[in-house]
């Protein structure tokens, strides 16, 4: 019986791989060795050829010369060649060394760090190529480049040129004669997430991952578009779950893993990712046991940091119309404090997540910092934002006579809505040694040409005094493509603090450093980034328009917000509670 199950599983796996040639290949996002993001469905050519590899594999190494010749031969004909490294835990140093040895410096070399693409595409060996046409995203050929190389053997030269023949036939509008051959590279090792079973178990493996990482948003009233309330609903969306994992849209945490170590990193491990994908590949079987997704969720606290000292409420219930554009609302709220206070933490409770796009609290007082005449930025919320919480001894001063304004940005959703968002304030009861503030590196002189897919811009901030950086918050709008924060130190060294290679306006995430970074006076924070104002960008409001800096989402912004505090010259007096 056991052998029969294994044979059945093998047949199912083979039929799955064969079936990929007749269906739309799932989209994916991968990062290359230059920290640039590549998305399959934004490829510009007629055909994308994926070559799967891993450092050290003899057949993959010997195939690199063939691959370069094919890339040069077919580039002018609209064929893109992407190399995909699907070995786990590969180091940048080892990959860079092999790229230099093989002369692949000018190639598009992508890192499939969690092996999600190889697993979803049914790739089991290196040196396999998959040629995908970009009209319907179906496979026109997959297998070996040619018949010269195989495991432990090598012909003097190739006699059958499978990939080249397939490309020639497809580009000439002819049927591809040979659509599938056997790849002969090194076996790719995947995580053994199923143990001795045929596939991961829904009840004990898959559902717990979803419950721990996804259900908080994907529940009734949550920000997710559908509810993971039971197996039936998850199985209905299983292919979309796979695509969300491959494109890195979910979980919505996309800083480059080589830079920075941050609090609240909501991401999945390689093993968790492969557990879900292997279960989906097996057909999303229900299995036995009670459904963990049907168990009631713990009652979530209204405030993530506990009961606050004060809560700022909107002056009245806000009404949001059914359709159209809602202008920014700047609502004046009463300052609840009759003396200066030090704030150690703040949190925002968006009242109606269906329509609340963002919430920002500003404070204005004589001599205080100003942002576009709004005052000092105190706290903000957008989907995915974490609470603002400073380490011990660090706090933000709010003067007694400061005027408070809450900026509300609403988006309509087809029906009339109301909102009563709130902001929690937590006061410091310990002496503050550092006065924190939200700072920014901003470029308001944006000029983004129509159709431009990589309009790069830069902003800087100079540290006149020694300071400590606690958090980083990139901000662009729908055309935002990527953003990077770098430190330029007085000794000439350059250090990347954060790189977001695939910026997503729908998720304005907060990146709080686990180890705050102290910087000397004379340092510069350099924020670089890019906008995609082309027709290929599916989020672009209008690719025919030249875009400038502006408040609305169809305008653009380029702001590198960050939380910092100057190093104290002397302790700051504590505030009596």
C-alpha cells in the first residue's frame, strides 16, 4: 500500500509538471545580484527563458557559455534570459565569485532564496530551462538546452539544440516540435516538510501557519479581502495563495534580507513557504482532524501596547461618500495636556479599515519643526504600520500649548461609510535622556516623465550632531518602485540601512531597527529610489502624464522618514506625571 501511494504521488508530480506547459505560469518577483527586483509579468520581451542553477554544479557551470551565446543571439529578437539560483542559503560572496569565473556579470542573475519558484514550477534539477511566452504566459519549451551534457557524461558537441530550435520555431510563428525534454543537471534539495508523508498535512502543518501569520488580517472585518475562516475558503483561494507567495505580495514584508535587522518582521521562513506550496501542488487536500481555522480567535486588544494614558479622538464622526475622490481632511483636536509631556509610545486604531488610507498626527508650536507648514510629524498609520515605541530613556516632547491636527486620508469603496479613528498616547515615567523626533530626507522637486519606467531620484539629510536612528519609513505613491537608505560616514564608508526593492504603496510599513544605529556628526543619510511611470506598472494612474510632487495619490512624493534623536549633551529633565 505504501509503495502504491508513492507511485501515485510520483505520477501526480509528473502530471503536474507536464501540465505546466499547457497553463498560465504563475507570476513571481525575484531580486537580482544588484538588488533590483524582477517580476515575470513585467518582462518586456516576447519570451522569457529561465535557467535554473546553483553554485558549483558542473553541468550548470558548463552550460553558462551556451546560455550567454543564446542570450546574445536572441536578445534582438525579443527573448529575455534570466538565470535563477534556487539553492538555499547561498552566500552573496560565493555567487559573486562564480559569476566572475563564468563571465556572467552582464546577465540577469536572480536569487530564489526560499526555492519557491523552483518548487512551484516543478524544477528538480539545475540546468533546466523553461521558455515562457509573454502573451498568455504559457510554456513553449522546458528541459535541457541541448543534448551535449548529462550526469557523468559529455558528448564532444551537441547534436540536438532543443532550446534554440524551440525559440526559432516559436518566433517564426511555427508549432514547436519538441516541447519537453529531460533536464540533466544536479538535483535540487528542497525542505523535507512532509516527513514520511506524501504531502504536508492541512490540519497539523498548513492551517497553523495560516493562523499564525495570515488570519489576523484575513478575517471578518480585517483588512484582507477575504476571510480564512475554514478549509473550504482557503482551498478555493489556494492558487492565489501560491501566487501571492511567489510575487512576495504576501506576507507584506519586503525589505532586502541582506540589509538590516528589524522588529516585527512578518515574513515566512523557507520551510513555511515550501510547506504551503507543496500542499497546494498536491491539490490542497483536506486530510483528517478538526479544522484549526474554525477555532475562535483570541480577542484582540484594541491597543497593541496596552491601555494608553490618553486617547485622541476625531472631533466628530467622519462621513465618507460612496464614490469619487475624498480630499485630505485636517481635523483639529484638543491637546489633553496642560503641561509639557514626554511621549514614549503611540499607536493608531484606524476606525474603518475599508476606507482609511492613512492617519497622521501633527503638532505645531512656536519655534517647533514644521513639515509643509503642518508642524512636527508625531505618528502615522497606514496598512502594515507598527506602533511607535521608543527604547528606555528616549521620548518625544509634546509642549503644553501645541496645536494638534489629525490628517485623515480616505478612499471610497462603493458605499457610504463612517469612521472614528483614534490615537493612543503613552507617557514616559522615566527620565528622558534623548529627545526623539521624526525627521525626513525629502525631494519635493520631482519631475517624472511620462512612460519612464525607472525615474531615479535622491534626497539627503545631514547630521550636524551625533545621533541615533531608531526607525525608517519610506514613502512614495502608486508609481514608487524601490527605495534605499544609506549612511555616508565621515570616514568615507557607505552602509546600507534598508533597501526595499519592490515598494508597494498599499503597505506603508515601519522598519524599526532591533539595534538602533548611532551615527557621528558629519554623517549623511542618502535616500535613493525610483518611480515607474510606464504603462507596464499596473498601479499607475496615468502613464501619459508628467508627474510632480503633490498631496494626492495620483501625484507623487519622495520622502525618507526616519525616527532619530541627537545624542544628549546632558540629561533631559524628567516630567512629573
